[in-house]
C-alpha cells in the first residue's frame, strides 16, 4: 500500500493541479460558447500570450507589479479580439465566426513566433508559488496545492456573480435566447464583452499557474492545453460552468494516470477519445441541457 | 466556314506532328549531331575534347537534360573553333536546345486542331464547350512545362507551382465536405497523414529500408510498390479510416462535428507516433528515401485528374444531393435523400482525396514525419477554402496558388532585414512575413466573407452572363 501511494501520488497530485488549470481555461470556453455558440479557437492562444506577457514583464519589473499587469493586459487582449474579430460578424453565419476565430488563433501564433523569434523563453520563477513542498512522500511545487484551491474559489465567485448580479442575470438571459434578450433591452455587446473579460482573466490566471510548472514557454505551448480545456468544457456539458470544472478535473487526472501507466504518447489521444465517446453517447455532456433544434 | 475549320484543323495537326517529330528526332540523335559538327573527326586526336564530348553523351544517356545542356555549352565553348557551327548545324543545335518548348507548342497545336475538328464533326454546343476547356487545360499544362524548362526545376516559381497544385487538391477535397456538403470537418491533417504515411511506407526501396527503419531492424514491410498504385492505396486507406470514423462522428452537428474530427486527427497522429507500431510506421522518426517527383508536371497531372473527378461528382446527382443537404438537412431528407448514406459518402470521398493529397505532399517534401501534421495544417487549408470561397472549386484552386505564392515567395522580403542606405527598415525580420500574411487573411475573413469566388465557378459562361444574373448569398 505504502509503495503504491509513493509511486502514484505524484501523478495524482499533478493531475489535480493540471485539472485545475484546464478548468480555468475551460470556463472561458464554456461561457463564450454558452452566449455566442462559438468555439473560441483563439482562447488557447490567449492563454499562451499571457505566458509571454509574464516573461517579458517580469524581466523589467517586480512580480508584485508584473502579475496583475499580465492579467490586465490579457483582459485587454481578450476584449479587443472580441471587438475586432467577432463583433463585425454578429449577424454572419456561425461558421464564419468560427473561421474568424481560427484566423485569430493563426495570427496570434504567428505574432508570438515573430516576437520571440520562434525560441522558447524561460518562464520566470514566481516566489512562493514555485517553491517546493513535500506532501506525504511526494515532493512537488506549491502551485500544485494552490491551483485546485484557487480554481474552486474563483469558480465559486463566478457562479455567485452569474446567479446574483445584474450582469450575471443578463448573461443567463442572453445564453437562453439571444434575440429575445436583445428585445428586452439587454445591451448584448456589453454582456459579450463582460464574458470575454471574465474568460480572459481566468485564462490569464490559469496561464500563470500552468507555466509555473514548466521551465519555458513556446508560441504553440498553449494549443494543446487549450484544446483539452475545450474538451473538458464539452465533457461537462457546454454552457455549464460546474460541468466544465468537473470535466477539467476528470481529464487532468485521467491524463496523468495514462502517463503513470507508461502510455505517454496516448495521453493526448485519450482526451480526444473521451470526447468522442461522450459526444456519441451523451452529446450534451454531463451537465448540459438538451436543446431541441427548431426547423 | 466549315471548310475553313476542316482545313485549319488538319493543317494544325500536320504542323504539330512535324514539330513533334523534328524535336523528338533532334532529341534522340545527339550523337549523330555531334559527329556531323566534327566532320574532320578531330576528336580522336584530342583526348581532352573526347572526354568533354563523352561527358555530354553520358549525361544525355542519363536523361538529365539540365546537365546535358551545361556539358554541351562547355564542349562548344572549349572546342568551338575546331567544329563546324554554321548553317544547318547551327539550326540543328537550336532545335536540340529548344526541343521541349517546340514539342510543347506541338502538343498545343495538336490540341487546338483536334478541338477544331471535333466541333466541325459534331456541331453540338456541349462539344464546342468541352473542346474549348480541353484546349485551355492543355495550354495550362504546356505553360507549366515551358516555365519549368526555362526557369529550372528548383526555381521558386516551379516550387510554388508544385506546392500550390498539391494544396489545390487538399483545398478542393476539403471544400467538397465543408463547402458543398456543409459538414464542417477539421480532420483533414489526420487523413493527409494517413495518405502520406501509406505512400511513404510502401515506396521505400527494399535496400534502403535498413537505414530508414534503423531502430526497427528494417521494418516489417519488405517490398516496394509502383508509385501510382501506392498513391491510390494512400487514398483508399485514408477513405477506409474515414468510413470507420464517420460511422459515429457524422451523427454530430456543426461545431461538435468539427471538434470530434479534430480530435480524431490528433488520435491518428498519436497512433502513428506510437513506438509499438515502429516496425510499420517507424515510430516518431521520419520516413525518407521513398520515390519522389522531379517535374512539376507530375503533381499537375495527378491533381488535375483528381479535381476533374471531384467536379464530375459535384455535377452528378450525388453532388446535387450534397448541396441539398448543405442548404437544408430537413428539407433534403423530406425529398428522399438518405442523409447518413450521403454524408458518409461525401466524407469518405473527401478523405480519399485528402489521402492522395497527403501522398503527393510527402513526395514534394521528400520526407514525412507525423509530428508535422498538426491541427494548424488543417487550419491553413480551411483558410485557403475560405479565401477561395466556400462551395467553389475554382476559387479553392486559385486561392491555394495565391496562398502558397504569397507565403512562400512574394512576402519573403518581409523576413529579410533590409537596410536602404543607412536607414534600417523597421520590423523586417524573420517571422514578419507570416504576421503580415495572417493579417491579410483576417482582413479577408472579416470584410470579404465570400472569398475570391463566392460560390460561383470560373467558367466560360461567366463572361457571357456577367451582370445579368446576380445570385443571393447563401447561409451556411
């Protein structure tokens, strides 16, 4: 028993930690999908850009400044991406918006490649979060412990915001029925901007936690976690925030179990296999609402 | 008029045959020509000259035209004063040098003549149209060939033509699914990977397998397939996997379908990199030394045949059913179209051509590695389809050549640090090209949503009907 725990605890802890980080990204996906019915393909790249903001800002200023500044900048980026690339297509077919999202992702990746020269940039060590601690027999970074706690706190706050504030009510109304909400006098653009601001802020926090675990950031580092977070959002039932969080934890943990078994090549593939199984047997995910499409 | 066409057609064909025969005979009889140039046979007295001449003949026997011409120039330059280079001999030399161009002009004249005769014999409007298209296609191929002969196979222009042709097939195959059937699939890279690997695995010469599969004791496959068969097999294997994947996935709608196919592409990539399959796929190591092509004509002909087949399919009853499904699934079903069957068919056929395209891409790249077939490759092709116009074959073709030319060639200068006088142009350095490029793509996506062609096709009727008929936008 002792041996079993010693061997597997690091993977389990890693899984919980990664799951929390996926959850923070997944919330952004699920909120945007809930309101715009759009898979925001650029979300994973916004997550990566946050990593680079941190790298460059931390080179010139103390952590106490660069950390909040990173999150502010990433909010600004998420906001402007929505204004520039999605707002003009509000009345266009859904596929056009999705293609625009893919275009933004392409642009952000090329931009990051240009700025960094395609090289991996060393991620700064953030005091306290990056320090090591020992839990039972496994030595890990503080971030492993911080992530799940912070994730749950943030998501709880978000759920409160959505259920008990005016803007939250507007968000729920818009995601229920876009057109009717507009007729009821809800300023759609403000609601959508708020969604993108919240999503980007969470992705920024997720990015800081995620990259603290690694030594370097590359322009494509965020593509895979971004996709997996999306899978988590679908798994939990797209549009449902608790669903996205639970889905993210399940995916993070099972991915690390696959690694523990020694099938690292298949850890990404497993995530997608899970997605496909879910889509086939329960297309609306664990907590999603069934929607009947009208003819 | 009819008599004029008859005589014109026959005359053209006669001229064409004469041109072809003369250029082919000039090509084959280089040895005789060199003997005639050297009437006094000084070659036998001059060992250096003999060596130079033998070099010309040797490269000619190897069928390496670039090298032959180089050696011939050197031979004439060094020993020209000893040879008879005037009169008919000079003409014969020119005929040898310009052989490919003369023969391609011959082919073109032949096509025009045949088209003329065809229109006189049948007189139907459809035949006339087909003849015109045929001449146009032959003209295009002749142009490609002439450009290649003049610019050389490794020039930037020819590189762009080769890659552009392959991307044209990939874009058209994706358009068949996304633009014509309305199934938004993002699995293209996965099926290209299957095609590329199938092709590469079966065409590596047996004697090279030991080196390529060095970690897997030469691998399991110990034979080599002919190129054409391997390309078709590449398509068939991709189509087979598409059938299997389509069974569950095609029940999903729009963005769920997109994400599920994207997921499958990732799974395929992981499977091909799996160490346990190493004896077949070479694990995560690259495959190389398989048969490739030199001339741009090969991809052009292969892609041309595939796109022609796709056009025929689109214009058939099946193609009309696909479009009906795209425009309104419920209405299509009510009209008696079997949805699962048609969707599966579109998916399988599109993936067949994606596999063929993958095989051609492997030939173009000369090496294949699974890690290169990422989702970003699918996105690139999707952007080409959008730029060209969803639901337009000719749009996809034009857009792929523009896309490849812009990204590989025209915007190259943006990547080079440039100094004009003492002024260093800002921003220009490695990577800037792709930034400018993606900004252009975004501008098109945002402000020019229909792309270059919308859902129209480039055709002869376009010029006649221009302005008379304005089609409304289609909602996807």
